C-alpha cells in the first residue's frame, strides 16, 4: 500500500506544489541507512530473545520502519521488534497505521501530528531511529512553540543546543532524535537521518546551526556522514547526506568522524522517475556498508585506458597497493573514506583590530574607563580571521597577520568558536592544468583553421 501511494504521490507531485524531500525516501536509500545503523550490532542482534524499539518521527507511509523490521527479523526471527512513528500527512498516516496493523504491530505507536510542535512520544526513548525530514522547509508555523521550548527548557527539552534559521528546520529534527536516544547507561542508541548539504556548513561561528554542530561534535555523537549521489530523490536533484549518530560509539571510533564519499556509487535508471535518474545498486550498498563497518580510510582507483575512458574501478583501502595502469593508460586515485578527529571541524573566529588615527596620522587613544590610554580600533579596518582549533592563536597572528599589519591586535572578547563540516573540501582532488606547450599547440591549430575559413569567405 505504501509503495502504491508513493507512486501516486510521485506522479502528481508537480500538480500539488509539494516541497522538496517532503514525500518519501527511495527504498535503496532506506536499505543503506538500515545497514549502516545495524551493521556494528549484528552479533548482538542475533542473540535469542532480544527486544528492540525503532522510531521514525517523519514516518510517511512507514517505509523506513518496515525495512528496518525486515532486516532485524531476517537476522533474528526470534527478535521482538516494536515500531514507533509520527506523521503529519493524514493519508500517509492512515496507510502507515494500516501497514503496521497488517504486520501485527501496535497501531497506537503511530501518532498523528507535527513532531516539532506536538511530540507524540513525549519522554520515550528508543534503540534505533531513522528519518528523512523535509529538505529546506521553513518552520515559521511552529516557531513560537519551538522557541518557547528552547528558551524555557534549555537542554532539558529537545532544542537546547540552539535553533537554526527559520528557513530550514532540518536540524530541529536532528535534535529531536537526539532527545529520543536511549541513555548510554541503558544500552545507548544509534540513528540515521537524511539531510541536504546546508546543515554541514550553513551559519557562522555563534549561529544556531554552528552551535548544534558544536554540540554533536564536542559530545562525540557523530559516527559517520555518507554523501549520496545527486538525482536520487523523486522531486529534487540536490546533494544529500546520511548522518549516523550514536551515544555508544565503539572504542575505535571515539573522538573521530568517518566521512565517506558515496556520490560516485550509482547506476543509471532505465527510465527516470521525476528528478530521480540514479539508484544505488546492491553492490554499491555493500561497498558503502563495508567501508563504514571496517572503519578504515580508502581511496577509489579509477582505471583509465589510452583513449581516456574509464574501464574499471577498485576500492583501495589504507596500506593496499593500487591496481597497475593499463598499457598507455593511467590510474586516477581519489579519496573515498576519511577518518578525522572531531576538533578538526572546529575553529575560532578572531577579530583583528587596527588603530584609529587622526588627520595627522597619530594613533587615537581612549580617554575613559578600560579604554583609557589604549589605542582605539578603527571599524573601517576591522577584519576577521578563521583559526583552526588545533592552532595556537598567538602563533597564527605572528605568522599570518603581523607581517602585513604590524600595528594589529586581537580583541579576545569578540572571539567565537564555530564548527562546520566542509565535506567536499576533504575529498577534492586537484587536477593540474595541461602543459603550456599542449595548450599552445591546440590554439595554433584552432587559429590556423579559423584563418582557412576566413580565406574561404574572402574568396
């Protein structure tokens, strides 16, 4: 029923002006997410008599819950799995409840309403969670309620770390899921959430988005972020990412974030479905799951023949030799899996001041209070610099600022700590330009061809 309803939604979404990402997640993306949240726990989940809860705050027709249950019951037929969810769309909600009824689940565990303004599972905690919240959708309608919870309850509520800008509520769902994690002392929890690129870097130091990133990174909650191919969803072609968060990281993962670039793992669909032109194959899902499970750095070797065509590819894990190039061809290596310390995403935004000078060029000194006798800053010359947390600020200033502005100083009271995850920067591969001799030769050929054409026109 869910698949039929989703197909109808896809066909008529253009007529209903629905927002990007509001509908449903492709089943192969769900399978990848389910693999990622369960793969480290397979041994524990295979034990007889286990009891687990799974929750989706944006349940739709229940696709994520169904695939997660199928994974667990296939792994362990004796497992007791309870499914919970909440959905805003009444038709999706009704189909989800009907699907849960057929599966023998307690239909009262599926609640109706807006998860952000009316939490249908207040004070409940879960073992595993999955979510694909709307991409880039504003939360102005529930702003009053959300802001009141943030201000009155702080970290005792769901939105203690901070509030994102009203134009995009994706990170509100991430914080909601954080509040639903079973405490680590009781076994902990893990969840996967699909987000667009904005939550990775939007917002400078001190902004709501940066403070939310700071909270999850400083509390060591982010296990991995996996980049998906573009054109994966039915009504948007934007880049998307699967975040995996947990409060029970294995010892090897503690203090680190695992970044995996899965944007190149896809196969072209025989027929496009709306904006969806690509899909994850079973082999693609297996490779990405293995990279995550093995927690190792790796590169993707693309094998190029003498004609410049890609004829093969291979995942090369750390310490492994890349494949030999074919005759006349080459092998291009690109980073595929990177493991970075949490603090590598943090920075200090420092304010660099320069002295105010009068018409005679003399430095203007303060006359009162704390500023008395001290150089006054010139607002027109004020600048900011971004210094990684791993670097010493005085050393940075001596190296990068003072050689260019010997009279500059740092206003320590204005220093702010920020966090961003520049995903693409960590996977960028520099492509050196062609030799000048080759470029000149090409230009000479084009020039000669144009001259011949002009001669023909003159004749």
